[in-house]
């Protein structure tokens, strides 16, 4: 793509494991974390180094993980367990503590196993099944308070409001920057793609957050300078929106297929993608303030919500499809990811006339051709529809 800042981000990522090694020698502690509701701001404010763990797309590691957990768990959970079993990942082998939230019960199970089999110190953040109730709010506030106390003990320091406010400012900056990059990548003639932004997001989970924010701001400047006016008579393209289970770093099968077939990904509502950065406004630098903000963000699909007209996840999905001017949705579910698989039907119904393709997959390559055929037909159908619409 020729964006110098992307190269800088890649270079920063390459040197990060060695940098962490040095920081640990100086007494810094690393907290690996996973899932949707871990308040990273608190980890950072306590002087701990947060690193989000977990990769996908490696069938071999899924097999390694499956030696310790039922094969009825999703492939992502099995692969992450495989990573903990092997301890060759440059981040996982340096973790001093692992924090996991119980938004998805399968991840909660992961926590028990890495603690039991692989001797990792762990901390769990409980998550209410229903965020919309007063009791749910109270429960989560107490959980975040308890989580903070455990981290304080681990870090050997107390949480200071000023430090938490500093952390919130950095994370707010990151959230804004990611939203800006998303809006740029969806433009015609954008100098960076959805895949680039996704790589930038994944890199950020490993980098020092302040350095990352500086890099994001530099990237936005460079992208602004290089965004050219769209040309007239541009080729008709199928603008694809991704929804469903997460697409973690390393899992590129579906992305490769869509791009090879001439589809263009323009947006997503994945918890490994844009959703993570939306609607999170911490109004008060305290654990309660943090808890309230996390409760009010877009709900994760693994939390039951039965009233479709008021479901924030679906409302956000509809809004994002419009915002990114998408032509159709590919709803991707991982094998044994019940949370998203059960919600495929209602999601399709709510989207009514929006072209919708459901893909159910795992990390082996055995279904590559089958998925390719279905995506090809979907991309062609969208292009044909647009061609016909241009003629009339
Ligand atoms: S939400 Fe689905 S993909 Fe994510 S950890 Fe849970 S079961 Fe796995």
C-alpha cells in the first residue's frame, strides 16, 4: 500500500517481544487479557502492561488445545488453549497474569484450564447475563471493583484517579482514531484497506498504548494526505460487510477468499473489529465509572437478549451497514460458537432485504473450496444487481 506508518507499525510489532523481555527484567508485569469486557484502562493505570492474547486460523494448534478441552468448544477457544499448552507464542510465554471476562462462557472455561493445566495466575471478571437490568448494573459494578482490588494486590499499588484519567484519555484517543481509520478505508480510492485497518487493530493490542496512539495519529495524517478524489466511472464492486464470530489475527481464510473473488470488505461489527471501539464513554475515572461505560456499550451476542426491536447489537449492525454503504452481509460463524450461530436467523430476519450469506467454518482448510464457491456466487449476485440498477 506504500503507507510508511504501516511499515513503522509492523516494525514496532516485530521488536515488541524483545522490548517486553527488557521491561520484565526491569520489574514490569505483563497482563494478558481476553474478550469483550475487560477494562484495559484499569490494567494500564496500575502500571501493568496489557496484551490481548489469542490467535486463530491454525488447525494444528486447535488439535493441541483439544487434548485439554472438549471438541464441542469453539475452535478459537481450542486454539488459544493450544497456544497456552505450547507456550511458543512470544507474548503468551511472557505473561505474569491472565485476565479473562465471562462474557462468553467458553472463555470462562478457558481460564479454568490455563490455570489448572498450565499454572498461569488468572483473574476472572464476572459479567451479568442481562446488562439491561438494575441488578445487572449493580453486579457488574461490584465485579469491576473486585477485579480492580485483585489487580492492585498483584501490581502492589493502589489505583489513582489521575492515573486512571490519563489511561482513559489514551484509550479514548485510540477509539477515536480507529473510528476515523474505518471511515477512510471505506471510501473509494482509499489508500488503505479494511485488511490494513484490521492488522493495525491487532498490532495495537500488543504495542505500548501511548506509542500506539502516536502511530495512529501519524497514520491518519498520512492517509488524509494520500486520499484522492474518487474517479468517475469506477468499476462496479461488491461492498461486503462482515458480521458474526470474531476474526482473530491469523485467521485470514474468509478475508482471502472475499478479496480473491473481487469483493471488497468495507466494514464489520465484529468484537475483534470495530464494535470494540464504539460507544464507550467513561464519564468518571473510578471503577464504577468504568463499569457503567462498559455496560452501556454495544452488547456482545453471547448475552441473551430477546426483544429484537430494542436489541443494541442489531441496531448497531443496521447502522453500520448504512454508514459503510455495504451491499451485503457475510455472517461468519465458527464451529461450536453457539452465541453467534444461534443469532444468525434473527439477524437475517431483521436485515430483511439486505443480501445475506451465512458461512459456518473452522480453522482447517478443508472447507476452503466450498466457501469459495458460495462467496463467489454471492459477490457475483451483488455485482449483477448493481449493474442492473445502473442500467435502469
Ligand atoms: S463468542 Fe463464539 S467465537 Fe467467541 S469465544 Fe465465545 S464461542 Fe468462541
